[in-house]
């Protein structure tokens, strides 16, 4: 959320010294950033089917290492899961066939293009950050954002004298969708930042120069 990539492999190495399992919510990274459970030492990975995978809503993925499967207890079996092996024991007979087929098609399309999509989104996020810096009173919540390129397609910022929720509502009134996240969304991060709320713009493939210009113009009008 703060335009940061966590050092998962290093965290996993520490966790393994005390025998802890490593669980990662990769919803904001899978699709544009490579996630390798074996290389990074991840035991449990979850991700939404939408967001950067751009799959259907109502479907998600779960990955479990062999170690996690040995230590975790699957939910009570039904007539589907009782016949499965490995991580499929955590699946249920109750699911949408249409969503599952659609999600599978998305994964087939995305798997060979993660690096290219990531590079494209990072370039767009960098242009967005530079444009946002022209808004009076706006501060990007990433160290050295004014002199270094973006590292993730999530741009967090604040505007002096303006509550994030008020800014979000004003932009929504103009048909522009950004997030206003509260401290309850990520307590440890907000505590480290010393803030109770912030604004976040997420960059996707549909975002181009026109959308960036429109956002910046709306922000400048709103704080004038």
C-alpha cells in the first residue's frame, strides 16, 4: 500500500529459524510481480482473482507448501474434497464453475507476461508520482519519491490541510476512483507512518496520460 515491496525471502528465513509458517497475502502483487513460493520460502499464499490478475470477482487462489499441508488441518471434508490430495483438500464442492473457468483462462494469459506488465505499470506509476508532485501541498508517502522511480503500482499520498476521506468523496463526485485507507486497514504501517489515514491511487493497464492529467487537475481544483 505504501509503494513498497516486502523482503519476503528474508522474513521467511527468520521465520524458519523458529519453525514458523510464512503466510503471504499476495493480492496486490500477483499479476505484475513474480511470486515463487519455493524460492521465497512461502508456506501459504493467498490472492484475490481480481486486482492485478484482472480475473472475475468471487474467486481466489490458495497455495500451500508441503510443510503447511502437514501442519494445517483442512476444513471438514465434503463429497469433493474427501477425494482430493495435496492442497486440493482445502477446496470445496461449492464453487462457481464459470468463475473457475474464467480464472483459469486469466492465469493462462498472465503467466508469461508478469515481468512485462510489471515494467509497464511501474513506468506509469512513476509518471503518476511526478504529476502528483505538481499539486500544492501534496506529499508522496514513499522515501525519495521526488528523485527515484516508483517500485510498485500503488501510490500513497496525502494533501496538507485536507482529510483523505473528503478528498476521496470529492474525486468520486467527478467519477475518479481512489482509496482513502484508515489505520485499521494496516495498523503497523500506519503506526510507523504516524498517520490515521492516507490516500492511495492504484495503477492498472487502463490508466494512461489522460487519466493522470484528469486526476491531477481535479486535485488542484479541489484544493484551490
